[in-house]
C-alpha cells in the first residue's frame, strides 16, 4: 500500500491568520481537464440554444418584412395593432427599404447558420458575405431616420426600427458567445502542473 501515490488536494493559504483564512484547492491535471471540458460542453449547449432562438427571431422578423412587401406601402404589420383612423402615407422608397431589410435579415441568417470560416470565404465581386454589423446597422438605420425626419407616427417609425433592433440583438448575443469561447481559451492557458496533487 505504500507504493500508491497520495493525493493532497487542499492547501492552506500562506497568508492565513487566526480565524480568517481561506483554503486554496489545488487541482491536478485530470481535474483541470474535466472542469474545462464540462465548461466547453455547457458553452456549446448554451451557444446552440441562443443561436436557435436568434434564428427564430430573425426568421419571424423576416417573415413580417415579406408580409409588408406584399401589402400596400401604407400598411405595415404594426397597422392592425396600432391602427388609427387617418391613413398615413408611406415613407418615400418604402418597397426598396423593405427589400433592403429582407437582405439584412438574410445576411443575419448567414452569420448565424453557417460556419464563419466558410462564410468569410464567400465573396460576390467586391462584397463579402456576411457583411459587417457596422454596415448592417447603418443600412437598417436609414428608414427609421427618414421616418423620424418626415414626422411619421411612432408606430411607423417603430416598424422601420425593427430591423436595426434585431441586428443589435444578434450582434450583442454573438458577442457574448464569442466572449465565452475566449474565456475558455484563456482558462486553458492558465493550466498548471500541481506536483503532489
């Protein structure tokens, strides 16, 4: 029995004084690997769930844009919800803006559904797909700004703001997911060899 290695998983801090001391747990290489693998599985699972939810949100928003494209320019999907007795004229270029918003939604779906390394290699002339969030946000901000300048109702301005809000949501959540992956990489760099642990 003396030939077996003794595991010493706990070590007292060097600055322990009286009743106020902390125990520092030293993990061996196997325990570190297990914790990192468990965190990777959890991040992968949550990433998949968030991506599925974002695809659903973008898909529903895109469906509303298609419905808007089929209706007269003065009617948008918010009209039945926030109807008024006075028919408001559409903003100039309502149909082209709707097509632009559909293309932005398609771009968002590209960034969500496909492996980024594959998509980054997809180029159409001078354009690279998916385009950056900066370009998507700028393009989707034109219609709401025009709506505000023309003094349209808040329902109309809200309708034209849906695409920019969806774009911001996707950008924010993808940023959180990328930060989680970067934290795992940093955690892997912090591995140590614990002699005697």
